[in-house]
């Protein structure tokens, strides 16, 4: 009981510290000039986080949906007292005077082109996850970042979780012994929009929204937030949501990428509504442990619902379940009793954005919590798992060469063909 109370008090102290921002060198009179590319739901989440941290001014916004563009400009004006310039195309935003950094909150299939263009302008970047749509784009983005020497943060905000930090500490101290297997899962019931083919809203330039990706017939179910379960745009639930778990598992276990992937699943309850698996199980081989990912977009999820969304670490001395704000330890032994630690993290998103702004203010890349190179490892992991699903066979990855070994069918999926005049980087 004393140990549990100590952990809860320690976690509360950590959360309080994390919620206090101080950006050295960023005075009230000197604000970082940022632009937002992609002003929909999550683009505004990260922008409002930056405004809450302080020391920034949003001087420009762009979006190919005029409704998103105007409503976001209105909201930003209310928050900062000054209206940003508005643009439809990101190229125009990147050319404006005094711009110092950009936030990229667009659909993943646009990330690579916008990211590389911003690197070529020498701008600092906060880019939402996943890093890219395909593996080859991700490699090109890492190379562009290395060449530019700019400061980049990728949006894996769960790296700020006190619960996951405590998990790493417990595992490294041997609390559950040697960890040989990790299982990550989430049971999520999506609220699907209408799948009827129709004309896009008058405010939305559907041609430009699709950009380098295939241009599918518009329907509400693949526009804006609903694109996540569409193969051509979001690539499914593992790539969209599961990537958070995969990323934090890598950080907790101190690993790079798996060497082997085998993924099975299908579309069972949501046929003709989505084009990515509503049930998926993926086996990934890391050097020190085996990882199993599983999701279902129907049913009740885990038989014990408290474990519906999170990560199991199985060691020879016990098991540990971790989620955003809670850690559960189950020691081995017939008479053992589980220990639950409630470890909240306030303002996880604001902390991650604040980490980026602090690094930019200090002009120090070493302060960044998630670089493009590190984000590539998590992004490519889920992309390769989906390549295994799409080909139906084992995928073996050579991390030193960044290539799939001995599997031409799978290798062909590392890079998709761009549509129209746009050139794949």
C-alpha cells in the first residue's frame, strides 16, 4: 500500500511539472511565426496546443476545403487576436515572408510532398503521424530532414505519457523479469458515414484533396476524418491508431524495427463499408521479443473490458498492462494480487508540441522527443505489417538496407505510383 501511494504521488508530481511550460528565449515580444497546412480536426488540435503553450503567432493557414479554411482562421483570430492569412495551396503559404515553422496536419498521402517542400525552405516542422503513406516516402523525408538540418517533431504525443514512462522504468528494473512477448490491442467501434457515391461538397476541392493518391468517387465515408479506414488514404486501423502503441512499445523496449512480419485478417462485419480489415492480427519479430498486434472493429473486445485498449508485457516473473494513464502489474504465482497504479498525464498533446517549440526556441535538435528518423521506424513497422496482409505472405525486413528481402511482390508495395503530374520523392 505504501509503495502504491508513493507511485501515485510521484506520478502526480510529474504531471504537474509537465503542465508548466517555459520556453527560454521566447519573450512576449518575440513570437515564433508559424503556418498551418491542413486546417481540419487534428490540424487545429495541434495548432491550439501551440497557442496554449504560448510564444507563437499563427500567421497563415491553408486548406483545400474553404469551410475548414475560413472556420479555422476565425477560431485562430479569436484565440490570438489577429487573423492569419489564408491560402488554398500550401505552396503559397510556404512562400510568405517571415514564416519560420509549419504544422502539417493533412492526410498522410500529402505529408511527404509538403514536408520535403518545407525542408527545402529551411523551415522547422511539426508533422502529424504517420510520417508518410508509404515506406519510400518516409525514407525520402528522413533524407530531406538530414540535408536541411532543420528541427522536426513528429506527432507521437504518447511519448509524453507518465504511465508509459513508469512502464519503461518498471521493465528496466526487472519488475516482471525478462519480457519475451508483447501484445497490443484495441477494440474500437467506428461510427461510419454514408457510403453512397455523391458529389463532394461545394467547399471541397476533391481533386486537390486526393492529390498524389488515387481519386476515388467521393462519399462522406472517405472524406475528412473518415479516410482513416480507406486503404488508398489511411491504410487502416493499425496504421492510424495502432501506430501509437507500436511506437511506444519500441521506446519502452529500446528496439528499432522488427525483422519479420506475418499478418492475417479480413473484412467481416463492415463489408462494403470500409476497405481495410475490421479484424487483424499481426505477428512481428523484434530481436529480443515477439510482438502481436490485434484489433476488432466490432463486438465487445477483450473478455475483460478494462484491457480493451492498451499493451500487455509478458515477463517470466509477471505481466504488466499499460495504457495512457494506468499501469497494472500482475506478479507470477498462484496467490499473487494485481497492483493498479493510476498515473495520469495532463496536457499530453500540449507537452509534445511544447517540446517542439522549446527545441526551436533553443535552436537545438537534440531536445526533440521524436525525430523523423525515429518516427520512420514506427511508421515503416505498421506499413510493412500491412504489406504482409495485402500480399498474404511473410515479409522479412533488412533495416540496414531499408529493403524487403527476397519478396518482389511485397517490395513492389514499398512505393506506390503517384497520380497525375506529381512526382514521388
